[in-house]
């Protein structure tokens, strides 16, 4: 059997992957829509139960018992079409029951109001969602059954299924045609190789042909051409080297003269100015190097290559120094700052990497400054914790909701508030912070600040 061409194999593979993804997407859309429809119906039933309870509570206090049934009937008629309701009081008197054939088949198993259990029922082929419970109003018990038709909702679900079933093959056909065209474009290297070889001259012998990833005839042809070009380039380089050596003897005095003239004609600078400029450049490069090292921390952590923290760190001195360096930023943002460190005579030491711990504190304080409004306050507290030390950074900023607190340490994740307050961020700060804490065998967590105003970041590190 003749093997398939590369173009056909590429198209088939691309189509297989796309088919799987499309079917998974279509199934997911259908499943999510069905789940949404059911949840909406269940929520409607739960709301109807609560509304009925409130209605009974109101009419019991305002109306005599003989008028309760009539009022209940009017209430049920007003909500007709949303839900079917049957209610029986503790004396067995039916306050209301829907006039519907097969209603008895919709009586679900009782469940408590706090944990309603909605059941799927069918009457004459029509789907319903039904629930049964007991409600207590002013010491009186009422049995309540409620149901809602799912015919329209399931009809929409069926139409969605047919729409997806029609769209999937259309998408696949278009994708197959597009994939075949793209693979044809991708597998047109022969003409490109011909054009590239024709454009190479002795001035551009360093150029090489692109080698296809597939190990086929086209790749072997490109490899052969590249090997030939390498041999030609090597021979030409020998000749160029000789020419360069000869010209160097003439170029050296010309270059020295030109350099001396340019320096003499330039603006005169003092040694102090040169030194100040070099010191500033060195300081900036040092900070950039530290930043790059910190950003590389995630990659090293993923690769399992992490330096061992074996240096004794004075936590009191480190926190004091780091917060002191950030005080200008705090003052510039108009934020009140408070530092509280355990004043016991025992040393606050741990085994770790001071640069990494300083970077950790800078990340937490930088986040607090970013998301704390002017006239807000930030508190840094260092205290004893179980078997170690706790560093708390508490701010009065915008805080994090429950979802953001769970995902805040995910790489590149930024909540809506974070994107609004600091659009230039990358979403890597807290991820780097967690990596640093993990490397020091510690624990980092986020919680609402006291009073639920702001964010409380806590780091617990083991003592030495």
C-alpha cells in the first residue's frame, strides 16, 4: 500500500484533533446549557416555596381562617404558568390544589426546606421538576408540593442540540478544506529551496536553508544543501581571513588616530562625573540583576533546581531595613504606615536566603501600596507563631473576594480589581512570593483584613 503523502497526513491529524475539540466543545455547551436550565428551574421552585411561606404568614395574620383558602387561590392564579402549587394545612384541609390531570404523579418525596431535593417527574410525556416540603408558620405546619413544567426549556435544549449537530459537520468540512490548503502551503519548500539557493552568493554564504521538521526527502535535500554551503563558506572564510589580516595592519593606525581625535573633540568630563555615572549604572544593573534572578525563581522551582537556604537571617533587621527603603513610596502615595516587631529579647532568626526574603516582603508591601487608597493605612507585624515567626502585612485597600483569594497565587492571574488598579502588572508577584515561601518551608495565606476592609497577607516561616 502506497503511504499517504505528508499533506494528507497533516490534514488528517489536524482534522482529528479539531474534531475531538469541536465535539468536546459542543458537548460542553449542551451540558452547561442543560445544567443552567435545571438550576434555573430548581431556583424558581425554591423561590416559590419561600414566597408561599411568606404569603401564608401574611394572610394568617390579616385574614380569618375561612378566607385563607380563597386568598390562597387568588395567589396561585396570579402565579399560574410559573409553578403548580398544592398546600394542605395541619388539619388536612386543602388550601389549594392545581386542577391538572396526573397531578398525583408529580408529588415528590418530602425534603426539608433548608435542603430541598428537587426530582424529575413526567406526566403524559411532559417533563416536570417537582419538590415537596413542610413549612412552619407561627407554629402551624403546612404540607407543600410544587412543580414546574420543563417542556419549553427542554424544547430549547433540543433545538440547541440540533443546531450543534448541524454546525459540527459544517465546521469540520470547512476545517478540512482549510487544513488541506494550509498544509499545501506549508509543504511547498521545493520552490523556496530553489529560490534560496539562487539568491545565495559569495557575499551571503552564512545563509542556510530552513530544514523541515519531518524526516523525509525534503529534509534530506535541505541538509545536503546546507552541508555544501558550509564547506563553501569554510573555504571562503580562509580567503577572507587572509584579506582581513592584511588590511588590519593598515586599519590600526587609522583607527587610533580617529579615536584620539574623537576623544579630544568631545566634551570634557571630570573623573568624579565619570565615577558617579558608573556608580549609578552599576546600581541600576544590580537591581535589574536581582529582579531577573527573582523572576527566574519560578523556572528554577519548576525544574526542581532550588538553592539550599543555609544562611542565618536576622528577621528583625531585614524587615526594618526593607520597610525603611519603601517609606518614600508610602509617603508618596499618602498611606499611613505602622511597623510592629516582637520586642522580646530572644533573637528573631531563621535559616534562609536574605535576598529572597527581602524580595518576598517587597512583593507583599508593593501589593499593599498598589491597592490601598490615599489616606489608607498599612501595618507590618512580626510576631511569634507555632514553631516559627509570622510576618503579617495588613492594608485597608480594596481587598480580595473569595474567588480572587483562591486564585491569587496562580501565575498570571489577576482579578478585576487588580486589573483596574494596576493595569501594568503581570500577575506573577504572589506566585513568586509563594515559591519563595515554599523554598523556606513556610506557609503563605491571604484573608480579609479585620473589619473586612482590605487584605491580610500572612507568612509563617520556621525558626532556626
